[in-house]
C-alpha cells in the first residue's frame, strides 16, 4: 500500500480508464484567459493567457506558489469573477458570455465552490448555510434542511447543525462550506484549499467524499491545494507559476515533485 503523506492511496477508488464518450464536452475549457487588477497607473496582470482543458470524470489538482493566480483562475472558472479577456466553457457552456440572472442560474444548478475563507453566512446556522444552494434552486425548506443535515453528517458535523459560524472552529466551518458545495451535487466542483484547516484523518474523509460525490463520468472537480497529503486523490496535476500554466501531469508518481 503506497502512502502520500499520511493519507493512503488505497482509500481512493481505482481509476477506471474509459475512452471519453463521443460528444462529451470537457469539464472546463479556458481559452486565452487573462486577468488584470487595478487602474491604468497601477495595473497588475495576474493571469497571462491561460489555455486549459480538463476532461470530465476526474479530480484535477491546481498547485503553485502563493500569489501565482490560483484563486483568481478558479474564480473565473466558476463564474464568480470576469476575465479581462478570453473565455471559459463549463461542460460546453460559455459562462463568460452569460449575464446576470442567466449566469446565477447556471452557477446555482451546475457549480459548487469551496472558498479559501469559507464565506459562510454569519446569521445562518450550519445546516441553513449548507442548505443555501438547494433553497436557491427552489427546494422546499424542510427538504432542503433534511438534505443539508445529511451532508453535515457525512462530513462529521451533524451534531453542530444548529451552531452559527462564529461558534464553530475553522475546521468545522470548512466542513460546512464543503457540505454546502456538495449538497446540490454540482456537475463542476471547485475547491480552494479544502483541507487547509483539517487534520490528516478529516482531510482523508473529506477527500473521499469529494471523490464519491463529484468524480463521476459526467462531472468534474478542480482543487487548489498546498497540501501534499491530498495529492494521491488527484487524477491530474496542473502546476502554475506567475499567472501561467507550467505543466500538466497525469502520472501520480510525478505529483510530489
Ligand atoms: N481584487 C484584487 N485586486 C488586486 N490584486 C489582486 C486582487 N485579487 C488578487 N490580486 C493579486 O493577484 C495575485 C494572485 O492572487 P491569487 O489570490 O489568485 O493567488 P493564489 O495563487 O490563490 O495565492 P494563495 O496561494 O496565497 O492563495 C496576487 O498578487 C494578488 O495580490
Ligand atoms: Mg488563493
């Protein structure tokens, strides 16, 4: 049994190599994505023409030094931030061109996002926070709360369902954020450092759950991480530096380097 840090590869379901079905769109396709922040006299360019295609049915890891543009890129991929130029398709739908309600509706139905800073709503309890994506989709409150409570159980904090975010530890808040991102079983799950506040065994539980729910033939996951313990859960590693993609690795034995 090989081990990556303190997480074991044996815990990961074997990868079934399937020929992609004809006509299935990539989970993500970025074309010449650039991003600048600031105004003319103090402008910084954070992304320099990113081209990236990730197939469905995989968990891709996005790694690179602090400040290289990982959060910026995945925020654009998830439609939370507009690129300065270029475009992003999510399962064949160009989200960069979507406007207003159309984009909100598409995101609500198809994308789950785990924020680096959790971004829980402070006035809502853990279970209400986790239910938000379902309520936005029009689920009845009772059913949404029941489904969200199941997700909290899965991430091991069912007993904290009625706590407010400020009554939870960082790791507990992170797990609420993960439950919220998974509750509507999105086609694309985007996670920014999902294990940063978790110890080794919780990290393993969370990664197994992410794989179980989100790695399916018609779904996809992209995970930004500094946590080498979770490298064994990835199918592909995209390395970035200074706003550019350096390498895309598909052989797990190369992930640690
Ligand atoms: N809203 C903003 N306005 C101005 N600059 C920004 C903004 N957001 C990010 N940046 C800058 O863009 C660069 C990339 O930031 P980003 O958050 O994408 O990095 P990161 O790779 O996620 O880093 P980390 O690993 O520390 O989270 C940084 O230099 C950052 O200061
Ligand atoms: Mg970041």
